[in-house]
């Protein structure tokens, strides 16, 4: 994943393999639903710290102080067989776009 790829995903809008989630301070359940859904289809990209406006991704940013806890929660939930089975191996990468953090 590169910054150019993220900018393209923001410009192109959501679709079968792209979802935006605001998640400024914490994850919400829809993140895990999307991860499970993507794992059952074609894969995809979930951009945390982004919301959709006029069919485009707008960076709202993830609270810098919440980044570590969001990453930890994401990994713990996806690797817990009581939540998702089989467990998923996904990576969260941190980027700074427009001076704001997204995952």
C-alpha cells in the first residue's frame, strides 16, 4: 500500500472492495462485519479515519492517541476464534494524509 494508492481509493469512492469507516477514537462493529464480508469475497481495503461525502473519501483522521489501541483491538478481535472463525490475518498500516492519520 502506498500513499498514491490511498489517494486513488479516496478519489474512486466505496465499492465491492473499498469501505470507509470514520473510527476517530475507537472501532465500531461494522469494521469487523466488513472485514468478514471482504474475506468471503474478493478481499479489499478498509480505510479507517475516512468518511464518505459526495461518493468520495474524505479524511477525518484517527485520533493519534487512539491509534495504538485501535490497532491492538483490531488484531485481537480478528485473531479470536470466538469472534471470527477461521481467524483472519490482516495488517493495519498507518499513513498520514492531509496531516491526519488513517489506518
